[in-house]
């Protein structure tokens, strides 16, 4: 734990992937608390529901923000406790905060960690998306086309064209596309983009993988 804490303090984003064989929730919980303590910073726990946080006595003592109540102040440490994508909307405005994300569904937040170049506590690696400037520009075009929520046929066709451009670069990754968009868009509009990606994957790749989901 000491070595992981020392290394974690070097980064703004820390990713605790959900273990499938070993428990990582306890590690993530204690790491979030320790990072805030070592930085002498305010800790905010971001949770889907308050009950998910106060179930743990250590977290029950902290400021808790949920999907439906409260806002996360910038500048402190945020423990994103088993969030889902909608929960992460509360982090979109943050610029100065340190975020320790403890994952609930294995691999669900991996693309987020790649985009944020987060420190992976389990593997010890610095995550990366491997996107060049051209790929980022294409992703920005997809985001721009979402100004109406990707609801019309024109945006549908344009997005498919942009996905083809990403594929031609060898940079198409469904999870990365969605993670990139989720940095600035809400789930209510992202749902439409998901449908476009579903159709694209089915016709182009041969079938989309079912989304990961665990009940809390």
C-alpha cells in the first residue's frame, strides 16, 4: 500500500480497476482516503447513491455527492466510488481536482483512464489512448455533431463517416469514442450515439459487444 500511495501522489488521475480474482474495492477505498490525507486536501466521495457510500464507515464521515444531489467542488480530492457513466457527469467541470476512481464493473472505466492518462494502481502503468492529432480531430467532429443529440439523419450519416475515418487510421475503439464524448456530453444524448455505434458495429464489424453492467 505504501508504494502504491507514493506513486499515486504523482498523478492527477488514479485508476483502481475492478479485480476479478482479488478484492480491489478495499484497496481503492483506503487509497482515496490516504491520498486526501497526504495532500491535506478536502475529500469528496462521488457515489451513485448515498447508501453505496455510507455502507462503509470510513466513507460515511466524508462529504458525499450523488448522481441526483450535490455538486463536486474543484480543487480537492474526489473518490469516485463505483461510479457508472451517468455518475461521472459530475466530474466534467473539474480542472484542478485529483480523482481516484474505484471501478465497479471490470473494464467499464478503462477508456476513461486511458484518455486521462491515469495511473493504474494494479498494473503500475500509466494509461494511454494512443490517439494522434488526426484521430482527436475526428473525435471532436463527432462531439460537434452531437449539438442536437445526434437525433437527425444527417448527423447519423456524418458520424458513420467519421467512424470510417477512425477505422482507416486504425484508431476506432468503441469505448474510447464514447469515453471521449462523455467528457462533455450527458448520458441523455449519448444514448443516441450508442445506437449509431450499435448499428455501425453490426454492419461494419459484425456485431457489437453487449455493454457491461452490474447491479449495485
